[in-house]
């Protein structure tokens, strides 16, 4: 094997090992549940017509009693809601809110009837936000901050003041939608459905084996090829 070829293999192995361990770290901190859609400003009165949709993007069912919601403008304790002991299947949506369902709020079918009290806030100059929390995790695991300016320093998933996700949330009767990587506002309501798909789970044990394999490859002594007589 030529020196150039050996160098290429070494660089490939190093990149593989780095990627594996980066994935291992990410997989350990990944969440199974996300906020997928929010109706915070229906047409007409807000009371009893707002809703929040969740999506299970993991490969297995999750117990919703491990999670809670918070919302507000200065922090996420203006309103809070603990979720019930319900097993949400992989790839399933879960709509919380109501109890009113009509054309003004997208005709949702509620999995959990909960009249948010106080209501989800409508931003003026300063931003408001909604956060999903998981038991035993200090920072919120998923956040949407909407409005013009995060003056009060609403935190994101890192625990630091977050950037505004949706500066222009849209007109009354439209929703905030998570597409798997980012938020957008002004969307037509689609409660209980959407384009999200389950993200394949990467097993830590498999990642560890791959990582160790890459390191073993790097550490394997190279024998010089015998020259032909």
C-alpha cells in the first residue's frame, strides 16, 4: 500500500471516529418529544380556542407525564400545564387546548381538553414564548420564541437567552409550525397532522462499537509490504 493510500485511510478513520463520538454525545441528549404546532391567536376571542400540538419523533412510545408546558413573556411560568400519564406512540401527534373547536381555530380534535389559564400570550413589541420541559432536565427541551424582540431574555434549549424564532408570527387564525429544523409563522392550521417524520434512533451501544472500531483501526500497526524478489 502506498504512503498516500495509507494517509487517506488514516484521515477517513479519524473522521469516522470523530463523527461517531459526536453522534454519541448528541444521542444521549436527544429528546423524544417536540412542540410541533401552536395556535396562540385564533380568529375572534382567544379564550378556550388556543391549542398546542406535540409530536413524538422517537422510535418508541413516550409517557407524557414526564413532560410539562410553560409559557409567558418574562419567563415560562406565566402559565404552566403538567401533562397526563398517556403513552404517545412513535410518530403520533397530540393536541392540547380548547374546549372550543371551530373554523376560527382550525377545527382541532383535542386529545387533551385544557383551557389555558392564563391564555397563551400575543406579542406586541416584545416576544413571548412557549417551552416544553422534561422531568429531571433543567433547561427546556424545546422552545418557540415569537414576536419582535426578546427583551426579557426568554431562554432557549441551552438555558441562555434565545434568538427569536418567528419575528412575524402571522395574522390571527394562523399557526406557528416546527418543520423539524426551524419554526415558521403564518401557516394554515393543521392540528393533529403534519409533515414531521420520526428521526431514526442511533443506539449508543452501536455508536460505541463503531467508535472503538475506528480507534482500533487507527492504532493497528502497519506492516510493510514485502518487496518482490
